[in-house]
């Protein structure tokens, strides 16, 4: 049941990403070219250019391109890049062996990182974030934290984002723990055996 749910979600994300790429970006690009040819309002051309870039980013977030050829740290870096204008981000990668993560594993870890980043941006009021990834032939450990307002883990109700994280961790047969203190930020810890 869990595997079916996760795979159905990924198929739907891939379909939506393809629709955005093929339909929306195509139409926006055609409008932009028409504006450029007729040399109309430069503000409109710039707005269309920005809209195309936003749509492309959303499409790639939904279904990362060339995932089979991309290493997990590179996928994570690509996720973090747009947020560096809002947060000071410290990343550390400690890869101790040649790891051939499955595409499915990379997608699920990417989704976990996306969800944590979303939570930090929406709820933490943080100015700094860190992400540390350690991978050996036996395990992968991921720690993501922030210097935000923190919360009382025992009293916090679980929203959809937290439930999605727990579902993905369970699907990957991993472990997940959150540490947080009011006024001192939040840290999410993940452990997955290879």
C-alpha cells in the first residue's frame, strides 16, 4: 500500500512536470518571442522571461531531469541554490565510497530535502540553514537544521509535510528524528542503511 501510494505520487508529479514543460513553458516562450519580434514593452518581455524560469524550476522540482546521471549531492545542491538568496546555507558532503544510489532513492531523498526546506522557509523564520550528508557503503546519514524559532516537538501537531516525510522515511526503511527547542532552531536527522 505504502509503495503504491509513493509511486502513484511520483507518476503524478512526473505528469504535471511534463505538462508544465510541454504546455506552459512552450506557450510562454512563444509569447516572449512574439513580444521580442514586435519589440513591444521590455517589461512584458522580462516578466515572460521570469515566468519561464519559474515554470522551468517548478517542473524540475517536480521531476528532476537526468536523475539517473546525477549524483545525490548534485541534486541536493540544485535544490538549495534558489534558496541561498533567503538563507545562509552551509553544506557539507562526506562521501566515503563509490555509491550508486537508485533513482528511486535519489527521488525520495530529494523530496525529503524539499519538504524540510519548505518547512524552514514557511515556519522557522531562520536566517541560516545547514545540510550535512554522510554516505558510506553501509549507510547514509542526513542532518538538516536551522537557527529559526524552533518549537515544542511534543506539542506540535503533525501537518501534511511532516506526514509526507514520515511516509517517505518508512518507504525507504529508514529512521527519522526531529530535535527542536524554542528559540534555538530545529534539526531533522535521517538514517538509511544501504
